[in-house]
């Protein structure tokens, strides 16, 4: 019983010392090791230097410095509200993103797909897509021309109805459909960013 009690007290004392060391508390024996008056304190900031930041657990009244350190103050310039070292506030608020497309003609990216490029432009009027023009499509092979003659009008019709690039692919024209959607989305993005 006595051994258990001694072990428990030893553990408690060790825990208190560790917590105290971690928190920056000092014991009476630490205070006895303080330098005499007039001697520089170990770790003190030399004359003319900025005081070091306070240690965890230490507190000081506003505008006061710890003993042995030199406090420096910075007078705030008229109209300034930020603390030293803080970023200055911007004077202009950032532009909010557009919620509608700007009127005009916007060219999409040229997107390479198997058999060639797909490139579109859109015409926006009243914040809506009113026309989609195909600037380039796969045309090196007669089969590509045949597929595109069938698929491109269907893709245009779907895109105008959806007012977005979130449209279904045309069966048998998978490559052209994917390029069409990517080029259309880049044109729509430009219309919103304009």
C-alpha cells in the first residue's frame, strides 16, 4: 500500500513538473537564479532592438514590456486600422462573378479529337445563347463529313435548348460530340468572364 502511494505521488509530481515546464511556469528555485539588479538577463533583448514575442503562458499588461526587455511602440498613421505586420485592407471589393452571359460572339477552344479538330463560336443575346457556329470539324474523310452532317445539327439543337454544354452525345459521333461539348463549354466560360 505504501509503495503504491509513493508511486502515485511520484507520478503526480512528475506530471505537474512536465505541465509546468511545457506551460512556461517557473518554480521558486528558478526565481532564485535571477540575475542581480543591473546585470543583463539571459535572453534579454539588446538596447535598440525590438522585444521578442512573449513566451507561452506569460502575460503582460497592454503597453508594458517584460522586465529586462525593451518595448517598442509603433504609432498608427492617421486612417490606418491594421496592426503592424498585418496585410493592408484593399480599398476596392473584388468583382462578383457574372450570373449571366455577356452579349456578343465568343469563340471556344479548338479541341482535337480523333479524325480532326472541333471548334465553335457562340452568339449571346439577352444573356442567352442564340446561335452556335461550327468553325472547324473533322473533314479529312468522307465518313467524318457524313457523320458530322448528321450529328452537328442535333448537337446545336440540344445545346440551344439546354443553354449549356451539358448535353447528350450523338450515337455514332462520340468523338465529335465530346469535342463539341468541350469547345462549347470554353465559349460559354468566356461569355461569363467577359
